[in-house]
C-alpha cells in the first residue's frame, strides 16, 4: 500500500493518511516537530496537524471511521466546527492506592485541535474519500492488536511454567537485573511495553528507560519480554501527574 495524502499549507494545518506506518515514507514533516510528534507523524492512520498550535494528532483507522460516521449523522460541525484529538485511556486517580484487577479510567482526547466549519468539512470529505482504505487498515490494526494480546498470554503462561520448573533456584533470582522485579505472575491485568507507551503517551524507548532507572517496576519474562502490572502503571501515572502539577505551580 501507499500513502494517500491531502497536504495543505504546512504553515497552517493539514491532513494525510499514512497506510504503512514506520515503514512508509510519509510527507516531509514540518520543521517544528518534536521527537514524539515525529513518531505520531509516521504512525499508520490519519494524521492532522496545526502549525500555529504546534500540535500533531494521530487517529487510528478504526477511530477515524467511527468519527466519520458520527459527523455524517450529526450536522452541528457545519456551523460550530469540532475538536479532534488522539483517543487515549487515562487511569483514574481514585484507585492509585488500591491496586485491583479492574482498572478504572476514562477515554480522553490528547493533542486536541479545534477545527472551524470549513476545516471540518475538509476533514469529512477527506475521510469519506478514503473510507475504503481506512476499513482495510482497520483490519490490519485489529489483527496486530490480537497478536500482541496473544503474545502477552503466551508470555505469562511460559513464565509461570518456568517458575514452577525452577522453583528454589536462588541463584537465578539473585543474579537478575535489579531494576526489573521478577516474581510469580498473579492474576490481574498487564501491559506490554508498547501498550504502556500508548497509555503514557510516550515511546517504548522512554518506557524502557523509566524501567531501567527504577522509576517504573516491571516483570521481566526471561528471554521473552517485559510486562507491567496495571496497578503499578496506574500508580506511576499518578506520580507523574502529581509531579507535573507541582512544576506548574
């Protein structure tokens, strides 16, 4: 597949559809993009940007299809415009000190961009023209998500088996990397590094850096990968939010 683009004046705002993600050659990015914004710029899906606000917003294909249907069924945007943003799951602060298998939170829009009626019309026309391709991309995204989830289940099952086989092997425990805590996997919910990066709105590299310096605890599944318990990630996000609020005072 190729990239199908609607490139408007990069000094103002624009939209394009990237169908290949990091393996494609998206349009040349604006010079003001940060490193994290460059990652969004290359993500598979719909990308919008606003040069005045210096914001880049990424929409997964499935969400873009839902947005198009909503805009087709509701005409308020024709006079009022609309706000678009990247959907993200924000963990609730209420459960910060009470880890649970059930994680509370809400879907929020990150990197919000306000579009006027004319810009909203351009967005609707663009999504309508690319609807068939968006549906194809959405199938790929769902398959990728399914494979990632299956991998987590396999990692947990394999790790549980290895723990039982090596029970009592103290030397293995003592020589393990100190910043990552290996232990038996309890029942609950877990995030891969990639999923944690999506929740934190960060890169996988940044997640691994936080784990390496001890800011974020994780389970190291020997030879297989790293997973992060949902309650631990919840507490980490709340600490980050608290630190950000202190800096803003």
